C-alpha cells in the first residue's frame, strides 16, 4: 500500500508518527506532502517550520514539552542578536535550529530546489518516510489584518508569533500559489497513492496552502485514490494551535462537522470520501461523506497508529 499524507507541522508530525508505525505493521510506503506556507526568510536564513517539525519529530529530536523545535535547545544566537538590537526581535532562532537553517540556505543559494535540500537534510534524521515540500516555488501565507490602526498584509509568522493572532483579521492569502508547481515527486506520489490522508492539521493555514497549488488540488480531488481526513477539532475546540481563530475568520463553524463540510464531499467537487471525528463528536455529519467516530487524542504512538488504521478502514 502507498499512503500519501497532506500535513502541516506540529500536530501533523505527531500524526505521522502513527502513520509510520501502522505503515511498518502492514508493509506500506508513506509520503508526506508538507506545507510550506509558513516558510520565511529571517536574518538571511530560510526557515521552514513545518518541514522541520516533521523532520525533527520523526527523527526523534523534537522538544516534547514545547511541541516545536529541538530538544535541549539553547538560545545564545537569539540573545546576541537582541544585544545588537537586530529586528525582528519577536522571532527567535535556537542554536541547534540555526545550523539546519544555515545548511538549507547554503544549498538553496547554490541552486538546489527545496525538495532536494529536504531530502539531503533527512539523510541525517532518517524519518522513516519520504518527506516532500508541497512546492519548490515561493508560496507564503500572508494575513490581511488591522495592525496599529492600519489594514495591511503581513506574513503569517508575524501574525501568529508577534501578534498571537489577536488582531482583527480579514483573510488569508497564499502568495505565489497560483503559479506554483508541485515539488519534484509530489505529482507521482499522488498519482500512485492507494489512499490520501489529510492530517489533523490546521485546515486554513496548514492544509489550504498545499491545496492552493492548482495541480495538487486537482490530483487530490479528482485522482484515483480515495481521500480520508482526520478532524483537527475535538469537542468544538482545536487540538492545539489557532485553528479556531482561522476558521472564524472564514466564518466556518469551529466543529468537526464544520471543517468536514469545508473540505466537502468529492462527489460534489470537494475532497473527502471519508471523515474521521472524535467520539465526543459522534453526531457530526458531513453530507456525502462517510463519517466515523473514534478516539482522536494522540496520547501515544500506539493510539495514533490505531487512529490511522481506523482512517484506512473507512475506504476499504
């Protein structure tokens, strides 16, 4: 079996741990198509938060307490930059993380595409799956919001890290998406997939930027593989992060059913054949989509692997 997962960072990375575990049990191959809308250039370095969250988590190096970055991280570079009063002061680079960004930026500046750079970085971390950025082209999530009395578009990182999303927000824009092409390997993975899983990542700023690449959305919505999504909303609240703020901006109900209806049934031009919700949302219905309620809290690897098995059973 060939499984393709559309995923964001922290929550998606935890989900992928379960996907990898179940895939090993059944002899399946896994490819993760990872969001790059969060990517940003800071202090001259190219930072790819979601790719790194997946890589570090699957490589056993993620900080389990913070949920992001490297375990045992230190912050000397951040402290030194602050002493120089270098902006942006609101975005911190850990010392270990900086090494990854230095390698990535050097390779990008030498002409390697992001997909090749990611493969090279994974040689160290051995994630046990194939990781591919959604696109090698520029694709950035910008947020139109009101800041200090002025309406303007700012990068997603500034909206979330600097302002914590606590500013009047009007819409999300995926800059570069219309002209972006799938990264090397993405189209072949989607065309050859036996099933496509949509991770329980933020549907607005983690999954939507991937699907904003026209050829990717076409391949997911109209390709031969069935598509099963896993709800990022449990009991009316996001598992983590700010999906509720993002959904509210789009006037989408913050519920398992609301996100499922946003993705929509494939038979009506949407994405989903199946939709997995938590047992607390057992009454959730998405017309035209097979829905099943199972425990969705990713408490440990075995529980998450069971969730993945449940998702696959929806389309067997």
